C-alpha cells in the first residue's frame, strides 16, 4: 500500500476517533442529564406526596380532635352506669345510654380483645386479636391505666361508615369502654382535604407517572372503590405491613414500567388507628426510553456527517506530509536491515525534522541497550550457576548439554563427567525411564507442561525422590532444539507426606470410635424411652379401670363436686395415655428400619383424607389434593407423616367458617417440596421452630386436644429420610408445612 494512502488512513482514523469520542461524550452527558432529570422529577414527586399527605393528616387530626370534649363527657355517663352495676356490663341498658349520650354507639371490650357487648349487634363477638393484632396490643397497653383515649375518624369494620372512636378503661381494669361517633358532616367536611387531589397534581408536572393508587392499612383503595387488588398487590402490601415497613421498588420489564410502593408513615402513638397510606406509583419507563432513542438518533446523524468530513480532511493532509515521511521510511528501513551506523537524512518541516533527530537518538540508545543485554545475559548465567536447585538443558535425544553446579552435585557427578554425553535417562532408576522418556517427548511436542515425579539415581548407585519441571527449548522460528528444566530433591517432602498419612489414619480411627459410641448411646436412649413408656401403660390402665368402676358404682352417692373430681382424673388419664402413645410412636420411628421404595403418595393421601372426614361427619371441609410426584420413601412412615399433618389441619380449622385444606407439591431450586396448607388459626412465626419439639404446644389442652408429639414425629420421619421440614404461618390466616424427602436408591 502506498505510504500516502496509509497516512491518509491514519489521519482519517485519528480524526474519526477524536470527533466520535466528543460526540459520544456529548451523548453520554445528554443521556445522563435526561435520566438524572427523570430521577429528580421522581424524587420530587414522592417527596411532594409525602409532605402533602403529612399536612393533610395534620389538618384532619385537628378536625378529629374537635369532637374529643363531646365524647369525653359522654364517657362520664357510661362509666357512671358501669359503676352503678358493680362492674357487670350485662346489667347495663346500652340502648338507653345511647339515647342519653346523643346517639353514640357503645362497645364493651373484654381482656381478650373481644367485643362482649355493644349497641351494634353485628360487632358483638368481634375478635381484634385475630383481625387487628396491633389494635389488640394497644388495648392491652391502656387497660391498666385510667383516663380518656381519643382516636381518629376511621371507617368501621362492619359497614365502612366514617366513625370517630374513643376509649376509656374501667376503674376495675376489667373492660375497656369504647364510644363510636357517626356524623353526617364527616362525609362532607373531611372530604375537603383529600389525598387524591394531591395525586392529580403530581400527575400534571410528572409526565412519567402513570397510574397512582392509594391504599389504607386495611388494603382499601382510597378514592377508587372499584379497584381490585392483584396477587402481586396483596403480596407486597403484606410484606410492607407485617415484615418491612419501608418503600419498595418493583421493575416490570415486560410492560416497561417501574412500580414504586411509597410508604407514607403517619402512625401516632397517641392514637390506636394507623392512618398510614401506601401509594402504588407506576412510572412509564417506555417514555424515557423513547426520549433516549431520539437522542441517540440525533447523535448518529451528526456522527455520519463527521465521518464524511474527516475523509476529505485526511486526503488533503496526507498529500502534504507523505513526501518527507517516505524519505524517513527509507532511512529507517536501511537501519532496520542491520546498518546501525547509517545516518538519518534531514527533512523539511519542524515536526519531521524533530522526528529525524529522535530516530537518530533512538538508534544510539538501541546500541546502548544491546550492550546492556549482553551484560544481563552474563549476569543471568552467573545466577543459574549459583542456584540451589538443579538446572539443565538437553537436546532432542535427551543428552545433557548443560547442568549447573547444583544439578551436578545432586547426582554426585563432576563437570568433567558431562563431557561423556550423559543422557537425562541415565540419572533415573530403570523402572522410571520409559515413563520419563514418554513425558519428555510430550514436552517437546507441546503436549505436557506440568512436572513429573521420579526416582533419581546417583553416580554411586543410591536413589532418592526428585521432581523434574521441564519445557521445550525453541529457536525464533519455532524449531525445537530440546528441553530445559529444573530438578528438585523432594526427600524431605516425602517424609512429611508419610507422617501426615499416618496422622490421618489415626484420626479416622478415633472418629469411627466416637461415631460408634454416639450410635450406641442413641440406641440405648430410644430403648429406654420405649421401655419407660411401655411400663407406664399397665398402672395407667389399672387407674383408668378402677376410676370407671368407682364412677359407675357410686354415681348416685357422689355430689357434683366429687363427680367433677373423678371426671378430672379420667380426663388426665386420657391425656397421659395420649402422651405415652406419642412417646411410643416417637421411639418406634427412631428404631424402625427404613424400607424405602418409589411410591406414588397421592393414593395414600386420599385414603388418609377419607378417614379424617369420617371422623368429623358434621363438618364441611374443602380438601384438595394436587398432582404429587413420586418419592423414594418408607410407605408406612410417609402415611403416618400425612396423617399427622392433615389431622393438625383439620383440628386447627375447627373455628373457621369455610375450612379449606390444600395438599400438593412444587419445584424449588431443582428440588421437590411437598406441602400441606390450611386456613385455620395459624400462629406467629417466632414459634416456627418450637412447634417441632416434643410436648411443645401453642394452645391450652381445653382449646385444642393433642399430646404435643405429632409434629415431633413428622420432623423425625422427614429427618430419617434425609430431608428437611419448615412452616410458614400468620395468625388468623392459616399455616403451611413444607418438607422434602431426599435420597435415591
């Protein structure tokens, strides 16, 4: 290629790089500014919503407190009537009191957070411990105090009517009296301060904001009663409400949008009601993407114009510079041919003249560096001569061409011996020579690079372990001349290796002995539990029999109190019998041999479900059994596992209006997870580990029957199958038990 064309190409590339770099920097800055402005606008939107809502809530709070005096005066009338009855709310005429205090509704809440009496029949029996745990906690905090506790104007639980509530503990701290004020002006005056108007305002100045939905703590949509919450809405609201009350962001790449759940925390410790608002703000990411695409297109057009202009500029400049440069190239070619004494001819132009001088200076420096390389080569040779490791060079046939003093001394030879053309294989024992020869050939052909372990052979016939690292020795053209490498005496390493091996053998022996002792102790403990439980049954049966005879034979002679004592004895006999049965089952699970096979669990589960439903014919329980993959398990133990889990679900949905139990399986991280889910009373997650311990119960025996050993048996069965079990629950919303069964034939 002619030099002027090459120069034109170089100039063109340089100009293009510089200009395109500038265009790219400008594009990145513009893109950054656009994205920053969008982000700043979003921050302003969320800050404006938070500040505006706080101001609105402050105004509503002043409005709500305007009714405090009226309600406090009404409390004095209700409290006087309560004291008149001696603290018995059943003797209070609540309807008459309601008329006297101006139509305010009256509620009497007991120490279990249940509305026991009320002028609103639909609210009697309402259990705040289940439907509103936070409010129940608030009631417990004020129960042992005295005074008037006003609340905010909120929607009541039954009708959704705006109502202002207030509370006052009774003087004996047995009940909490509650008054509810419903006023028509609530629907008018309070609506002058609306949160939805704030949302309408932010939509006007933020074009990226699409949908904006506001929710109260009860998951009611503010200003949009027709809005139906999605599954994702329920999930994120539950997470914010009960686990992490902070704002959350969810990106929906499929619909090109970002959903930001903003938490406007307006909780006030002076009030029971939580007035916090949870805003679902949907940002349109597609609008920003469109603006960025337009920006990129504009810069692309500019870049195209720059490329065309740079081409013309490169041609003009190259014509002016090519001639003196070609002269410099001729001189450099001569010097590159080996004539370092050739002088560079002067050229016109300051820059090129300076370049010619620099080339001449570079040649002088090159001569100096060649001399330095010769010095360094000698220094390297001296270093190899004094290394403690053996260093050698051999030709392609394996004949040693060079060996440093360390290598010569290692094998007991002298420098004069090397003149006898010693082969590298001669310093190895005969049984290693064939393997070494194959390895050396592989190294020369580039197929092997790691070191090899051999047994060296000294001149006096003694042997010792060595490690040889070698590589191919090539010239510039790639022709292989032989190999070079290092030799290391590893006698001490071998001694250490033998010592470590003996230590490992001793350690394994001690671990095996400790394991045998542990297994023997576990077996003895299970046998002891079985023996104790079995021996307790005989006297227990005797007590049960004699108490039954005593009850039947003396029924007419015993008064009610004595009859009650016998009933208590028989009830505790049954409870103890259940505990013994549980201990026997738990012991049997630990001692019974596993007989695992591939089984389909669904037929066994259907049988268990049928048996459970026969035991509760008066209950209507919806039980669904999904598709369940086969599992490698013991059939008897697997059936017992589902009997206990389904039995628990049936038991703890007793007080549920529409009990529902779901049995199924899912895939999680390439593992099959089986589960049993119900919508019963549930429990708090802080007890999730406790429920699998023996005799650990979360409820009193008179509330739910059971020995407290069922889930322990389930956990033992799962553990014996090499799996794991865990539970997820929420009070009042049911529980789900998950388990896995690991292992294969």
